[in-house]
C-alpha cells in the first residue's frame, strides 16, 4: 500500500470512528433525556401522592366526617330510641377480606 492509499484509508477509518462515536453520544444523550423525564415524572407523582395522602387523612378525621354529616342533614341518633338487634347462631367472618371495611 502506498502513502496515498494509506492516508485515504486512515481518513476513512477516522471518519468511521467519528460517526460511531457521535452515534453513541447521541444515544447516550437521548437516554439521559429519558432518564431526566422519568425523574421529573416521578417527582410529580410523589407530590401528587403526598397531596392525596393528606386529603385522605383530612377526610378520615372525625371532625370532617361530622361536618359532612351535618351538611347532609344527618343528626346524631338518640340513644333512648336506638334498638340493638342480636342475631343468635351468627358465625363470625374468619378471614378478613381487604375489600370488606369494618
């Protein structure tokens, strides 16, 4: 191989390596951008989750439930008129299902 052919081969090889490097760099930048997007989405979802946990804790408070009941026109029952019903031979639920609320 002569010096001209060697020079052309070297330039082509360097060009090919540059193209491969830039391709890899582009893929790394794209992957980094996706990662940043996922991290931003995760932060947003965590904030939303914290907000929902706060709302749930507020709505489960006895004061909120009492205020909501009053808004709906409900009043506390008079203990003198409330009658208890006892069912004999009633079996207890042995397995607690997560869908059944106590």
